[in-house]
C-alpha cells in the first residue's frame, strides 16, 4: 500500500480515515463511531491487538511513574472507559486523582460503570468535553495522558497546546498511539491483519464493520514517530522522546513542561 501518513497536524483535521471531509466535519463522524463501539470497545481492543494493548498501557503507566503523594492529579484525555486512569490510580497506591475527559458520553458511561464496580469512583471523575477546548484553568494538572485518542482529534496541534496550558510547570505529557511499524515483514503482516481481519472481527462481534475500517484507516494516516515528536516539541514541550512497543505498532511519546 502506498504510504498514506500525514506529515503534520493539518492532514488529520480533514481526514476521516482515507476520506477527505470538510473542515469541522470530522468530529461528528468520529463521535458516531465511538457511540457505536462503546459497549464493546474494551473487548475489541483485546481481539484487535491479541491482548497486547494491555501490555502497552502498563508500559506507558510504568514510564509515567505516577507519584504516590496525595494531591497528585492526572488528566486522562479520550480516556472514556477508564483503562489508563484506573491503572494510574492503582500504580499510585490510590493516592493519585484522575480526571477522565472524553467528548463521547457513551464511552464515559462505560467508564463510570467500571469505576463503580472497581471501587474507584472516589479517585476518579468523568468530564464530557473536547480535547481542543479543555474546561480547566491553566497549570492545573501534574500529568496529561492520552492513549489511542490523539489521532481522532481533528486539530491535533490545538489539543497539544491545550495539554501544555493545563499542565503545571514540571508537568508531564504522555501519549500512547498506534504508529509506523519499523520491522521488515512485520509491517506487511500487520497491514494485512489490520485491513483484512480487524473490520471482519468487528462485524462478527458487533455486527458492524464500518467503525473498525475507520479506526484502521486513521492509524494508517497518523504521522510517524519522528513527525509526531516534532509536533509535540513545537507545542512547547521539552525533552521530547518516544519508545516503540512491538516493533512500532504502538509508540509512547513523552514531553515535559519545563
């Protein structure tokens, strides 16, 4: 397949997978995708990644190394079902407080239910809002995390600027996202699995292949590791670095507000 990846933020603003949409047209389409997949989102993550997403998320949280002091506050964006937030709270020995923000109410409803069942409601709160316009004062959070969500944000550079704004000085930005596979042969196997198997698995499990075709295409459009790291740096973050997982299938990006 010809390389479809964008090299900067603007290419994602008007791309809904491989379709080009009008400015402002992407967000409603993305919202509809996640309303449709919310109830099976975590199950499909297991099926699509063979369970590897759990290891990637654990590695991300280990790299974050959440503080165990009381009053440490993380904002987890696009984190509706709570996967990252719950890991962070537990890693902090339930001293951290996590605000889970998502634009999609269906995803947040799943997260609230999971938090209640896990006894984590007192350590988490759930906010429905847009990553491009965070409803928080500047210098509010000690850390900002986003896992497998940044590629669904139309104006990525705006979301990165908002992340920088709400972080305290010394705060940490950490993003986990699907990226460009950098291992020969694995890239072909992964491409074949993504475009042929994942939509069909989605259809079998949920009765609907279309949302998963979009998710696969959005991964193929997202900037590669070096280009996304450059975007993070242009947003004001320093000491920007990244770590590849599973040959670059997923990548964790880190930056600091210094």
